[in-house]
């Protein structure tokens, strides 16, 4: 792992594969560890240079004030384009997961020359907040259970990992995998201040981020091959959100993971990697 400076902002990155291979750039949601190691390795084995990176205010990237971010969603999209340019080798296949998928959509729209393909995993085409009338919202019962829990002691690594595991069980993800990832995220988080931990573990910086203007109506303008991956059992962004994006992006392929929820399950890594490699 290292950092790359883009326009005065340090972005934490990790690379897999041959530096001279076509680039697949994975935008974290919010940290790079949202992307499974096994998926990165499968893509690299398929002849790609894979670079996963932390969004601002997470991991090794520049952390300032997650409670009052001095950047916008469009700023994060510009980061993706600048990072693709800094890494070289021509336009990149850009992929985003969760809130990183929002970054990826805006990046592909605002900086089309920087990207050759687009993969969107477990995300939606509107900013955090109330959904459009035709899009399914978070499952109310699941959200009630998820947010009724007391927050852990952020200075206690084990407690944070258990908190993540319990949340994954509520969401329908693998608790053991979530526990392991949360521990690794904790190790990479610059301090135990609650706002910083919340930005790294839960991505709550997005609740304070300026995401205007809307971009959903611009999706038909995406001109690169696109893949939409969504878990059938996703209770946070229900699958109807992925179906809508696949309808509205010209020629997009929809891959529904029947056993998937919000994270990419280990059993689906091969399927997702194959679909991404076929895309470009």
C-alpha cells in the first residue's frame, strides 16, 4: 500500500498485478477494503492491473474533518479521474461499490475520457436521503435494528469488529468476513475519534456531503460498457435500485447475486470477476 498525490490530496492505494496491464480502478465505499482481496487477485490473474483506493477521510487518504467535508461528490469524482490519469496506461475500467458507486457514476459522466468501462456494485443513482418514488428505500425493519444498537468504544478494536459483525448479520452479509475487514479498517484508521471511525467503518461522511446536482437523469449519457452488480438480498439498497440503473444506462448488463446482500460474498467472487473481465 502507498499513497498517490492528486491535486494536493493524498489517496491511499493498493496495487495488484502487472503495472503495464490495463487498469481497473476500484473506488472504495468508503475504504478500499470494501473490495475483497480475492476479487482483486482474480482480476489481476485475468491480466489486469488492479488498484483499489480509499476515498477522502478514510484509510490512508487525506483525513481532515469528516463532520464538515470541504469537498463534494463531484470532487470525489474528480479524484477518481485524476488518479486514473496519474496511474497512466490510458482510460481505466472504473468500479465503485456502495457510496463508491455514486462516485463512479458521477466520474463517468463528468470525466468520460478518463474511463473505458464502468462497474457499479450495490449502489443507486441518487444521493443519500429519501429515494425517488419509483425506487425502493432501505428496508425499515432492518434499518431500525441496525441503528438502534449502541455504538462501540472506538478505541477498542475487538469491540469495533464485533459491532461490524453484528451489523453484517442484520444486513444479511457474512459476519465473520465483516469482523475481519472491520479489524483491518480499524488498523488503518488515523485515530479513534468517533467522527473519523464513523467515516471509516460506516461511511457516515456521506450524510454530510454535498451531492448536488442530481445525476440520475444523465445516466443515458454514459457511453462506455457498463456492468451493474446487485445482491438479491440487499436490504440497504434493495435490488430495484440496481435494476433501474441497468435500464437507464445504455446497454448495461445486470448481474444479480442471488445469495448476495450489501457485500460481495466469497462465493460470488469468481462470477463478478469474470463479468468484469468480459466487460473490459
